[in-house]
């Protein structure tokens, strides 16, 4: 969680935590993805069409059809709305920071073996 906290201080990053209470949300159904949007030309039109990148189990996938982009836009917006807002995410992260560190998991595993 510390890495997320550090990244959230960047001007182009918004940290929003998805609580378990959100239940089955688009992020669980879609898996990880990135929507790539490219700069606009001088006339205000996109220089390239948006593309969705999906890192799959058997390989990468690039989707560029309008209906595919729309589905991933819908998934992103659904996750955005279901997640805690930035302020609530910072509070949650502060409360639980030490609970989810690798060192804590390692320490618990060591104690269980003894």
C-alpha cells in the first residue's frame, strides 16, 4: 500500500481503493486492462483511435473496435463509481498500511512455523 500512497502524490494519479463491500464489480469481471488514449491533432481530432490493452493469461490483446472501447469505458466508469473516493481511500490506506505489507506476511509465516 505504501507504493500506492507514493504514486497518489503524483499530479496524474488518483488512488481509489475498491472495498470488499463493493461486491461483484466490473473489475472482477473484466480483469486488468488499460485504455490507451492518444493526443489530439491540431484540429482537435484524435491522432489515433483509442485502444484497450488486456494482459491475458495466454497473451496480450489489443482491442480497437468502438463497441469494445465502449464496454471497457463502461467497466472503468463502474469501477470508479464503486470505489472509495480519493479522500476516503487515503484514510483507509492510512488505517491499514501496516496490515498489508510483505514484511508483515513474512513475519506471520515465520511465527506460524515456530
